[in-house]
C-alpha cells in the first residue's frame, strides 16, 4: 500500500445532522436533517494542505426534509429531492426555478450529462416514483419529458446512468433498463445485505455492489473486469477518481484500483457515511457531524512509493497523468517501463519481459547482458541494472534459452 490521499478535517462537531452533500469548484453544499441548507466556501492554502472554511449562506427555510442534492455547474442549477419531489434552484441565489409536479412522490433521482450528436451536453434525469421510472431532459429552464415512463419490478433504492442505459438496484436484485426500446434486463441479486449500491464511473460505466464485492458493468450489462473488487467491509457509498475507486466503509475510507487490482490505502475516519466530489482531485467525505477533504498526495511522491514497492503498472498510469512537459513525461514513462521489464525478467517471466524490451527499443547489449555468459566478462561488468540479476539454473535456464529463437527475443536484440 502507499499514501494516495491525506484526510483533512473541514467541519467538526456540526450541531446539525448531515443528511446529504454535494460540491462544485470551491463550494460545498450540506443538507441537514432539520432542512437547513449550508453553503461553504473552501479556500486552500497554497503552501500547505490546510483550508479556510467560510459559511457563506445558511438557508433555514430551504425545506422540511432534504433527501438528495445534485449540482449541475454548467447550467448553474441545484437539483434537489425535497419532501419527495424534484425541485430546481438557481445555484447563485437559491431562488426556486421549477418543481417537477409529475414527480410528486419521488424517492430517488439520478442525473447525467449526455454528449449529443452535435457535440453539446444535455442534462438527463431519471426519477423513481414508486414502481415507475420517469425520464426528463433540461431545456429552457425546465425539465421536460424525455420519453414514456418505465415500469419497475419494485421500488428503486439505488441507480445511476450507464451510457444509454440505467442500472437500478432494488431490494433483492439489480436490473438494467435500455433507453432504446425500454428493455428490462435482470442482472444478479443484491446479496445477503439486501442494500444495493450503484455508482457511476468516469468512463460511462457503473460500479455495482454485492455485499463486499464490486463489479463493473457497461451499458449492455456486460462485466468489463475479469475479477470483482473485494473490500474489507460492505461499502456504503463510492466515488471514482481515476485511477482510484474510493469506497466509504462503516469505519474507514478504502482506496483501490481496478487494474491492477490493488488495495492502495485505508483511511480511518469516524463513522463516514457520504462521499462527493467537485471534479478531479477534490473529494469530500462526511459523517453525521463531520466533513473531511481527501487531498491527493503529489503524483511524483506516489510514483516514488510505487517504484519502491515494484508496482510498475500503477506507476505508469500516474506518470501518464502528470502535468510535465511532453519530453519529461516520455522520459519518465520510458524509465518506468524499463524497470518494469527488468522486474519481469527477475520474476522469470521472460517472454513478457522480452516483449516490453522490444516495444521500448532497448539497447540490445543491455538485453543480451541479462543472459549469463553471452557477453565477454569485462564488457558485461560495464552494464548497470537496477538490481542484481537473478541466478538462473535448471528449468529457468532452459526456458530462457528457448526464447533465443522466439520472435520477442529477436525483436528485443535486433
């Protein structure tokens, strides 16, 4: 494991119980159990991982019950589930713009910004009203019907858009609803806990929970990962911050990666319940009375830790995300790939190692020098490798020498 995030407390012992939260840019919105809406300005100290937190607005008459909040910064609107109906407010003034009267009795909603054929973004919304799913799109400061309602087998408890489908979790089972034709596809049971969890991912897919396991589905309901992620407890909520997936567990926040499948970090917090983000690298976690911000450790520091732990695949993913100049980035990526190839060789995964060396165009003498007694002793002493070369004998030596006629070997040394 390595340190990917540092948890920094923002709000402590808030007297009002937190029921939901959302964020955008430098702003944090907190919905409380008594119905108060709290708006905070979060200003980061550029020299440290500390924040100046200012309560800008406290709307005590927002609603008797705030069930769900969602900010659409592009349209400067706040979509809310208040007292079982969908309300839309202006994000700057909190003046009410509209109420979706048809959605009276709503228990859940999910929004999505769809890329249209013209390259523009369109806001879509799915609302659960009893055993029906209502579909809307945002236009002219109002939510209009997108298409007819879908009948559901039960009352939805969790849902998220997945391309042109909607993944819905009910008490006992998960289903996928295709927008085209309204086809309802049964997926699999929710698990022993009967508490579904569907979370949208950054690439248009969804993460779906079954007890302490999480799988990834595409818009056709097909598994896109060979193996499920296994958490140390049952996740309550999730947030995707590539390359990491962050899960809120009853006693901590756990950070993992899909590929390679790793436990990256476990951050102990006091009874966390909620998680939201304001975009890349801005993540908030809350309990009933506390709010923390998860601050990313610098990519350079993470890469150093990963190379020490020989986690080259994840180090490569992070190196590609750095803001360095193209030349510096390519140089670091090439360096990590060379280390990766050498490590594969030390693990006696010879064919994989030769393939990586071939793609890198590594100096043939460095590749030949990995093989015992193929270079003059004096010349071989001049070659430098990250670690001592492995001792090869018996089966390992026969496997290695058999590669001398393989395509990967010839490519590597040509």
